[in-house]
C-alpha cells in the first residue's frame, strides 16, 4: 500500500429519503489521508445529509461506508466514526466552561469513570499546542465566552484532535470569520494535514477560499455525485459552477440599478447616523456597505434594529426617535432586519415555515392570525425565491441551511420599509442564489428603501454597495469609501484584514 491509496473514508452508492423526498440518490465520495477536500454543491444538494450519515447522526437507506486506519486496514463503522469529528459554523461550545473543560467535554459525556482534571488539562494543552502553542500556554483556564470566533474555532478543532479524530468535516467554517481569522484557520489546517496526516473535508460556498485551501474537490448536485475526486487545479471556476448547475444564475449580470424612485419612499427623506465626531447621511435608495470584524458593525446594526445596549450611535430621520426602544418599535416604524445568524436571531425553529416567512408582515400589519390569504402570500414569496419545501406547515429544520436563509429574506421581501438592515444576509447561500439576492436588494433600493449591509465578504460589498463604512479590528470607524474609490485592497487596509 502507498500513502496515496490510503483513504480515511469511502462512500459508495449512498441513498437517503425523507418521506417521499429522495435526498441522496447514489452518492459516491471518498477522502484520502492528509488531503483537504472541498465538498461542493448548491443549497439543498445533499452535502449536510451526507456528512450526517458519515458521522452516524442520520442513517442511510442504502449504499456502503468504509473506514480505514492508517495502515489501510478496514475499521468497524463504530470505530471509524470515533475517528471522525464535525465542526459546524455554529460552534458547539459551552461559554461558562473553560477552554480545557470544553476540550475535555467528550470525555465527560462518555462517562470515563472519575474525571481526572489534571489529565484533561494535559490532553487539552497537547491538542491545542498542535494548533497554536502560545495560545495553548495562555488560554487553558479562560472562559470560552470570552474568546473570539477564531479562538473558539481553534478550541473546537482541538477538541476534535483530542478525541483522536483523523478526519475533520468543516461545515462552512468561515461563515463567522473575518478574512484574517480565515487565513489563520487555513494555515492551521494546512500544517495539520501535512504534519499529522489529518484529512479535512471543507464545505463552503465561497469560491475564492475554496481555491485557497482545497487540493481536491467533489461536487454533489441534486443528490448525485457529478464530480468524484478531481484536483482543484484541473477545474476552472466556471466548470465548477456549471457542474453545480448554477452557471446561468452566476453569470447573470447584476443590472445597473435605476435611480431610486424617491417618490415611492413616502417622502421621509434622508437618514443620518451619528457617532462621536462621525456623521453619515443616507439618501433614499442608497446601499451603505459595512465592512470589518463584528465588534464595530454590530453596535451600529443593533442601534438600527432597536436592540442596542450601548448609546454609541444615534439616528435622525423623520418620525423616528434618536434611538429605538425595542426591535418591535424599529420594525413598526419601517426598519427591517435580515440576519445571517439564523440560529440565534433569525429562524423560529419551533414554528412552521409560514410563520417564519410572514413574521415581519404580521408585526408591521399588527395581525396575528393565519388566514387563507396568508397561505397564498407565503407560497408566492417562496416561489419568488425558489424555496423548495414539501409544505408550508413543515418546520424550518427540514430545509437546508441556505434555504432557511431564503426564508429570512422572504420575510422582508415586498414589505414597505424605509430602511433594511442586512447582517451577513448571504451566509450559507450558494453562488447562484447570491446573485439573485444582490438583484433583489438592488430592486428594493431602487424603490427608495435605504440599505445598510454588513458583510465579511469584501467582494460582495464591492459588487453591491454605493459607499462603504469600514471598521478596524478594535471596532472603531476607520473611514468611509465612495463607490468609485472602492477596491479590495482599500477595504483590507482600512479594516486591518489584510492577511
Ligand atoms: N429532516 C429532514 N426532513 C425532510 N427533508 C430534509 C430533512 N433534512 C434535510 N432535508 C432535505 O434534504 C435536502 C438536502 O439538504 P442538505 O441540508 O443535505 O443540503 P445541503 O447541500 O447541505 O444544502 P446547504 O448548502 O443549503 O446547506 C433538502 O432538500 C432538505 O430540504
């Protein structure tokens, strides 16, 4: 056996249905030892379902999964699965426990008799040192709640390593990270794969970073493998997008938008945002981008949607208070909010799709009851955004991550609003759908709605915004750049994200 032929996992002919919906229709997928493998596909293609089956958190209907050890011997499925760990974009860490305790969590849950604290700390230090020795030396007794997202991610990866994982599946791991944090994560992954033979499966919709990190890729489309292990170098972006079935959407030119129809903006005029010494005015129809690490953008967003605790910002706009007293007040006065933080601020997990889609309309209209007209309205919105669901009465967790994101967009689509605040609204959304979202937002702006759009994907800001407010890594305003002066370099320089 050569190292080349050593596969950590091999999946053949995998099938899976949920009720009448056939999700996987014979998927093939294999991951070599020591490789970084991009698993690609549009929203709802079946990537997360495949990952859930590999890790054993969902069962397959048909097909085989084979795990092998470093000496290329077959493992039992149970043994193989113990060597696999998943890191989701929503970190599974307990904020009130320390770094060491979080890394040792799997040992608590497996009930290894008496918990040996000294041993756990040693294990945690060893695992974290593989990633970053100085962070390991400093952080073991810190509470996880005080860590940055990147540090939290390191703790999750360390936990996976401490559990003996030889294959780590990263499900959109950079959706929460800034460019600098992403680059740091990538260098850790490169080093671990080279030095320890760790295998990494990387799921992402961000083409630029897929190229930066992965050497091999597989593509799933509509539950079938359409590319089974090909070197990234041999595939152009166009070929990849075409295989995903998204070429026509992705190539659609974002149309130059017409001048905002200010007459439709209800004559409310401009909005001024102020912070100590800084004043930015938005005219109806303007798209203001917000760039930088979360610390700064978050305070502005919270103010604009009525959720601010600090008094850093004030706004002035006809009929609005200087600070909203609640999100309800903000929504009823015409400040809409679409978040990409689906699990904490967006999706109503225990309510059906229809309630998720119509939530904002009900607040704005002051209505609470579902009538036949609402069902039609919900179906129309879902059709406009190409949301595929078996029924509007299903729970949102029956939808893929990107499809859930579309529900949040549908919530404000067509609701007359003076301002729309977008907080990473394309998180987890596939390449084709992103373009459609850009177009929709531009149309909203053209009807006179002011847009404030925070994104950690600088290319997105360049494509869509009229002007960008940049924050540095300390959360301070670093400058406002007009469209004609916008470049990736300029944004990187002002936000401090040039890795
Ligand atoms: N528990 C469930 N019940 C019914 N359908 C489900 C369930 N889980 C997933 N599905 C369906 O399976 C399909 C594939 O979903 P999956 O989450 O695997 O897609 P994905 O490729 O990971 O998409 P994304 O890029 O949006 O995360 C979707 O159509 C989804 O609606």
